[in-house]
C-alpha cells in the first residue's frame, strides 16, 4: 500500500508540467447541457416558468464540431442529461417541493425510445458508452436504466454513486460503506470514515475506483478492493471538492477549496493537484476566485491529454 501525506513537488517531475491552452469566462460557456466528455452540447431556449423551474421551449443537440444533430421543441423538459454518444434524457422536473420527474429517453437521432417516472430526482449519470443511465431516486433508491429507458435494477438507497465506462460496474456510497456492484449484483464493500463522500470515479478500464471525502483522496483496486494510495493535503483547511482519473488510469486530478472557518481566504482560494499512479504529486496549481459553489473547483480529464478546471468565474483547458 502506498501512502502520501505531504504535498511535495519533486523537481525531476516538472518535465510533464501542464500548459494552459485556453481560458474563458464561465458565463460565456453555453448555459445549456454538455455530455461528460464534451462531445455533445444542447443549446436551449427557455419559455416562461416560475421560481421552481423554467421549462425549455426548444433545444438543439450539437456535436463536437458545433453542427446541429437535431432540434426539438415544446417537450416541457426542464433538465437534459447527455451521454458521450449523443443519447439524451429529458426530465420534466416538477420542482424541489415534490421532487418527482418524468424521464424521456431519446436516441442519437432524437427519437423517443422510452419513459420512466422517478419519485425524487437526485444525482444522475450516464456510463461513458451511453449504455446505462443511473438516477439516485431519493424515494426509491438507485435505479439503473438502459439507453432505451428500460429499468434494469434498483440497487437500493445511498448518498452518491459512480458508474464505470462500460456500465457494468457501479459504486454506491452509503453512510458507512461503498458497495460495489457488478452487473447489478454486490461484488464487494469498502468501509468509509465519513457518511457523505464528495465524489467517486472509475478509471476508464474499470480497474480502479477513486473516492474523496472532505479530508482525503483514496484509490482502490476494483478487483480485490485493495487500497492503492491515500493522499491528504499538508495545508490545514484545504478540502476536497472534485476528482477525476485519466483515461489510461495513470494520473489522478483533484480540485480542493480552502474551507476552514475563520480563514481569511475561505472560499476564495483553492488548488488543483495531479498525482501519478504511485501517489506522487507531479503538478499543483493555486486558484483564486471571488465566487464559490460547493461543487467547485471542478476538474475533468478530456480527450487528447487535456483536462479542464472550472470555477464559478473561469473555465481553463490544460494540455499535459
């Protein structure tokens, strides 16, 4: 087991220092909806709504080149989820009071393929291949659907989940443990120290599972649930907000925020840290911001050895 408890930057590793490719105001990014890998984006027009939700009057699904794939109008959806192969789930969300929603599953050509009702619309996510769509229904548990809207299973209640790229494995965090499922059946358990994990992520090949709570980042081997590394920042008050694993599983990226009460830079300063497979820090970058959200800073690996760092104010793209 490899453990790392200090934030050290070995000089020999600086050859791989990421280079800033672009930076733009977050407000200038499409206010529509983007697939996890950025290959598809829905640009939207809103109709009249109320304080709880505003329905979409129209949305256009565009590919990575900006070309319109199809457009739809008058469906009444308030939320869209998009897979990296262009599958869309539109939600007729009834607002935070009832929390319920009607889901409509569209194929990559915009044809409706199935419908489902959820009791309380909570966290949801596609697998990278678009074959599975999970919704953490706050009333009924984690429900897993095919891309056509057929419900495969209900994995029970939990606080947060992650799905592997091929949809075959799902990690469901509960108060005292993370339960790993393989094809809908329990395949192992990981004890956790805090009841509400901040985030979980699988490597692209499904062999590693990363998770963060407020204080620590841990990576596990999926095959035997062995702890491969644990990382805690040296500076007091830095709290983990987000993480992602590179497509080859060799790098881990984490976003942290200075959240200590009474600290002069509370929610005004953060960091991005990159670790290699052995748990060594290969790069770190300080962040400064005026606005804050509990989900930011957000980090995400993209195609072509790139990654994205998002704050409430800017979105920056880096090449490594």
